[in-house]
C-alpha cells in the first residue's frame, strides 16, 4: 500500500494514469506528452509498475503500458469502506 500511495503522490504519475485510462501507450508516446526527459518518464513508469498500477505488454519491438484495472478496483473498494457506516459493514458481513 505504501508503494501505491507513493506512486499516486506525484502529478506526473497521475497524469500518466489518466492518459492510460484512454488508451494503451508506449513510453515514447507518453514521453511526447511531457516536457521532461525519457529517463524521467521511465522512472515514473517504473514506480507505477512497482505499485501494480500499470502493466507492460510487449508487442513486437514496442512495450505498451496499460492500466491494471484489478488494482484500481481494489483501491476503490478499500476507499469506499471509509465512506460507509461501520454498523452496516458488520451487518453485511453477517449475511
């Protein structure tokens, strides 16, 4: 969970996640959208991968990055627990 919050604690990485929400992209495609070096983008992608927020898939000579929606779903479920009544959660677990 610490890696997850570290990854989300940077605007560039959040922007990358937003872009990947629209479509899978190569590191070069992502780098073209930012005013920073390709090694910097690579570092951001590495942190997102370590947090399991993105996965990479090789297609020919290119590596495409995409959102790991399973982890995103787990995060949303975890956050939603804080928005519900604890008594309701206990009642639902008994069902």
